C-alpha cells in the first residue's frame, strides 16, 4: 500500500486554502489591483489601531520580507502610514490612512459575499466545517 498524497489531510487543507485564497484574490486584484500580501496587511491593520511588521508576520503565514514589500507598496499608494514603535524605536508601527480605511470599506462587502459563496458550497456541512477548522487553528 503506497502513500496517497491526494488523500493526505495536510495536503488537502493546503490545496483548499490556496484555491479559496486565489478565488478571493482574483476579485480584489481585478477591482483594486491588490496582491495577496497587500490584502493581508490591510486586513490585519483594519482589525487593529496599529501593528508592526513583526506582529503581522506572527499572525499570518507570510515571510517578513513579503510583509515588508507589501507594506512599502501600500505606503507608496497612501493606504498605510508607518511610525516609530512607541516602546521599541527599532520597530515601525503601521496603521491605515483615511484612504486605506475607505478601501477596506469597499473590499469588505466583496469579502463577505465571497465567504457566503464558499459557505454555500459547503451547504449543511458549513457549520461543522467551521467548527473543525477552529480546532485546527488552535495553538497546539
């Protein structure tokens, strides 16, 4: 009996996550020209007053260099601003600008609609899937 990669749960989760992420990315890229790392930085900043690159890196599965490059592009577009960290001057805090908040306000309905489509595909299994997913997302 050989190893069946297609039936291997970590592989299935990785592929599913990638497909779902790309499906949403196609929408915000077409409408707003954002990359996946840029969206993730904006989304995390929308949840907090200010966040460092180190904190975003710790919250998502993304290299610090990708976070830094995305933040630099967002700053150049006037969507975020960087300031010296209050406690550690070696770090920079990022926060959304008014323009960035306006963009997030435009993206959220698209995100909500996409999530509803994904959950609809899961049908009656959606609640159980979300509950199981939360278990997997817990820190071991």
